[in-house]
């Protein structure tokens, strides 16, 4: 029963993160870059695993599986957020040129080529439009992914 609450908290945290992402896009006018979209997908997947685990109420082995899978998605999201932060830290003369939008890349290029192009980054991913306490949004998302990953493992493997 306690594990359900932990996984529900993970899911609610992810819902809050996604809610703020959409608020910042539609109310504040910050257009997400391709790496932002992939970070949103990571947050969604961690939250989905948390929601399924909270509804399922798994036993010991199931908690470990859910915790491990959520942590895996959080790790992948942290890698994307770290890559985004790295692009933002580049000097202006080393920032890659702006590329096509994610929708266009997925429509025109094979899926693996589109993913490769996204992770190479583009100039739009290097822009810092928003910061809180000196950290840009990908920095806060990286912290959230680390916290979610650790908490997922703790929820899944605690006795």
C-alpha cells in the first residue's frame, strides 16, 4: 500500500512538471526546441510508469521492475537534459546552426536520422530563454530527472 503512494507521488510530480512545461509554452510563449520535446517525453514516460505502478499496486518483484523501468527512463531523460545544458554552455561561435523543426525532421527523414540530428543539437537548443536561480530550464529538468530516478529506485527497492 505504501509503494502505491510513492509511485503516485512520482506520477503527480511528473504531471506537475509537464503542466509547467505546457504553461511556459502556451501562457509564457516559450517555444520548445527538439531537445525540450524529448525531455517532455522522458518526464511523461517516468510519470506513466509511476501511474501504472500506483494503480497496479505490485508486490516486491513488481515494485522493483517498476522502480527500475522508471529509473531507466529518468536516466535517459537526464542524458538528454545534460546534452541540452552542454549545448547551452557552448561559446556563441561553437553553437551549431539552427536546424529544421522536429515535426519536419520526423516527417522527412528516417527515424534514426531524425534522432541523430536532434542529439547533434541546433542553435535554437542553445538559447537560454528562462532561468531561475541561475539555472536554465534544462538544468532544473536534469535535477528533476535525477531526483525522480533515485526516488523511483528507492520506492521500488525499499523494504
